[in-house]
C-alpha cells in the first residue's frame, strides 16, 4: 500500500469544509482507493492521508492534487510514501 500525505493552509476554512464533500467523493471513486482521512490540525492548518493499493494509484492522486485549483486552501506539500504498517 502507498499513501499520499497532503498538508494545507486554510485560506477560508468554512469554504474548504464545503468543498471537502465533493473531493472525498471523487477520491473515493479512484482506482485502488483504500481509505482517506482529512484532519484539521488547527484553525488554519490541515493534513490528509489517502491510502491506495499501489504506488501508481497514489501517484495519480498526487498529480491530480498538484494541478487542482483550490481557492479555499494553499497546498504546502504533497508526498507519496509506502505504508509500512497499519492497524
């Protein structure tokens, strides 16, 4: 399994929350999707971890995220890594 970890700064947290429902639905339908978590770390910071069956599927999401226009958030980082363990 591979995970995509995305860190963002909220420009407009309520708008970001409103956009999240559509984003979650889109990601949920991607090939190889296993699980996804979107977390608000503070009033202005957030992170997500989306897990896929394969590195190719994870990299496809990372590429999509890099090219996605987002008015409600500023993307700080997008990383792909191998999942070493889960519970």
